[in-house]
């Protein structure tokens, strides 16, 4: 997996919904599980949400945390 894709995904800001304005990294796991059950959007954001789901499901937050932007 390309580290740039991971960095882009964890720093992507959620554009809509209850958690609009939060980085995908900071979305709660139950929200990502809900998306997984409902189906991720069929676009780049959906791919990023699916990646965040896998990261959280496998407990890899601490591995990707250094890739978070400081802003």
C-alpha cells in the first residue's frame, strides 16, 4: 500500500454528516462499522473510509498516527 494514500486518508476531513469537519482518523469506530454495513460511497472518500475502517478494525491507529498533519 502506498504510504501517501494512507496519509491522505487519515488527514481527509469528513465533508458531511454528524462528524463533518473531523479528520477520518478521528471518526469513532462504530461510525465506520455503520458505513461498512451500509456500504461505503463509491468514490475516493468511500475508499478512504474503508481504509480507515480496516486501520481501526486491526488496531493500527498508533502505527499511522505519525502521519497526521499538525494543522
